[in-house]
C-alpha cells in the first residue's frame, strides 16, 4: 500500500488488508475527487439518504493518504472562523449556530464510528491550552474572558489554575490552562480507512490509484480514463493545486509531526493526560499533541509553504523541521530526552484566500467542493460534507444557513507574492512568539501583522 509516512499508517488495524481493487465505471451519478474525510463523509451521507445513487470516489493514491490519514487526531468541536463570526454583532447569531453545529459534530463522528464499528480510538477527553510561560497566562485569561463575552459558557471553556492544570498535564512550565470539553482524540487514519471499507461494502465505488487531471461539467478525466458524472464534488483540500486550473485556488500549508516510542507507566505518571486530553499552548506557531491509545505522544507543529504551491506527497524523514518539533516536545516534557522519536511525517492542509472553510455547489453545472479548514478539518470536514450533501440533494436543512455555504474565496496571489506573503507571516509568528515569551508583553508589530491576516 502507498504509505503516507505517518505513524498512523504504521499502526492501522490488523483487519486493514487493503480495499478490493475495482475497475472504473464509465458513468456514475456522483463522482467525488479525493478519498479523505471530506470525500468519504460526502459519500457516506449521500449513500445514507439515497442508497439508489451510483457513487464513485476517485483517490489518486490510497484512501486516507492525504491530511485525513496523517493529522494530529484532534477532533475539535470548533472551526477556524467561529471566533471571528462571534466577535462581530452582524454575524454573532450565525457564529453561535456554527459553534453549536461544530460541537455537535464531534458527537456525530463518535455516533457513526460506534454505529459502523470503526475502531478509531476515539476518546472525548477535551483539550488543554496550557500557559507555558507567564505571558500566556494573561493572553489565555483574556481569551477566556472574550470567549465568555461572545457567548460561550464555563461549560464550554474554563480556566484551570496551575495546580489543576499540572494535575492534567505535566509540562515543564505550566502556569494554568484553558480547558474545553469539546474535543476528542482519535486515530485519524483508522477513521478514514474504516469509512472507506464501510462505503465499499455498501456498493460505493472506491477507486484507488485514480488521479484526476481535470474536470468539467459532466466529465472527469483521470489516469485510468474518463468517467461521466451528473454531479462532481472536489474534496482535495491541500492537494487542490495539483489539478489543472486550480493552482491558486487553495494555499497548501504544511504541518509536521513526530511520534515517540510507547512510553512506560512511570513516564505517564509524570506527564498525565489520563483522559487523553489533547494539548498545546497559545503560541502562534501552533503546536498540538495527543496521547495515543498505545501510549506514545504524537506531536506536531506548523511546517510552512513551498514556492509555487508545490505539493510534496511525503516529507523526507531527514527534513530539519522534524528536529525542531522533537526539540519543542522535549522542552515541554524533559523526561522524553531518554526516549526515542520513532516516526516523522508531515503533509499539506488547505487554506482558502479568505481563511474560512467553504462549501460550494452549482446545480447548473453539477460541480461542487468543500474544504479550506485551515488545519482544523478533522471534525469540520464532517459538517462540510453534510452541508454539501444537502446542497446536492436539494434538501432543506438548518445547516444550509451556516456561513460556509457558497462563500466563494478569491484565488491566491501569483508568485512570488504568495511565497513572500507566506514567509512573512511565518516570520511574524515566530518573532511575536519569541518576543512575548522573552519580554512577557505583547509584540504589537509582529503579532499585530500576523493576527490581522490570520484572524
Ligand atoms: C500534519 C497535519 C496535522 C493536522 N492536524 C489536525 C488536527 O489535529 N485536527 C484537525 O482538525 N485538523 C488537522 N489537520 C487538518 C485536517 O487533517 C484536514 O483539514 C482534513 O483532513 C482535510 O480532509 P480532506 O478530505 O478535505 O483532504 P485530504 O485528507 O487531504 O484528502 C484529499 C485527498 O485527495 C487526494 N487527491 C489529491 N489530488 C488528487 C487528484 N488529482 N485526484 C484524485 N485524488 C486526489 C489525496 O491523495 C488525498 O487523499 C492536520 C493536517 C495535517 C497535514
């Protein structure tokens, strides 16, 4: 099987013996491009509502090869745009609906995993944003105040003082934490692959090694030949620039991860995470971690952007970025100095020009798409797929009033502007984090520049 380099692909269940190879039908009702969560969930709900539809998922590599099979496994009950929507009076009501829909989505994923008996190690232990320096205490407490001000309650977000926080997670520096229960830790690849197996068993055509080069209304062209389809849904998120005509549609930003060897009970006594809470801190160069079901730490951070939106399907294990991530992990938990990092991987996630997820469908052409979750797509892709399915089937539903619907984004700038812009933002984030940690006060120039673009 084509390997995406991740620990997750190395630890697929023993029943993951490979999908049954299929030949491509010449005509279907719905062709879905991309076999990650967005494509898989779209096929799942389409086939739930309309078992009579002939559906094919066209995946260039293997199911779960992309971000869905290599992410941090944070199944978050929020999305990148929620806070911005809630912060403006004109969009507050919409923001609340989106926040509630995202919280419910974590339970929806747990429901389906349970119903379909997909063993993806899902544990809803919540999430900790730890203050790992004194500056972050003020930052996180202000953030909590803001979250309560814009409509969340203390059952959504609450402050843990230093001793409560340390009892949850033993980072070297821990001055308190912001806790939310709306997050589950999952084994991401088992969820993606499990869905693919269930869909194939239902009669959805699950086609691997089928790379789409281009598509127009009614017709998809692939390396295996052409396929006619009334409806064509693109679900390629960070990989989108590799399709003809879509080079500037989505910015592929890379995120990189490492995983440790399984850690003994004595180490876990020190680190904690007894509920498998996901954890990070409030730095702008995001970090994220989880305790895996087999007692490793899987931990990641932002990688960057390659000139010309270049797609690197697999990141070589000797990329220097991995050592920086491993070092950040050891800084958080010095006890890990004595333990090996066994896995290193990364991959692209997708960012739309307006930094918000979108779900689009044009009934005239029969073409739709969903994606652009800005690194928060594990749960958001499920909600996006349900919206996409309601649009395709022309079903009236509450989620169609959410702000992602037909919220088209402009193309990204031409090079070298894209590259310089991405580099500048990365530099701004690094400088702001460093200044704030060292000086203990806000970095208005670099922080302001970064926040203005990203938020
Ligand atoms: C390292 C990393 C860590 C992350 N951590 C988290 C996290 O902890 N929590 C969170 O919420 N989000 C996280 N994300 C983001 C999240 O994983 C993604 O937003 C989400 O998985 C996107 O799903 P998708 O199905 O839209 O895209 P993908 O999963 O990327 O699927 C796209 C698929 O399309 C296929 N494809 C590409 N080109 C073609 C083509 N031409 N023809 C056919 N098929 C094609 C690819 O092979 C791929 O399988 C992370 C992302 C990365 C990379």
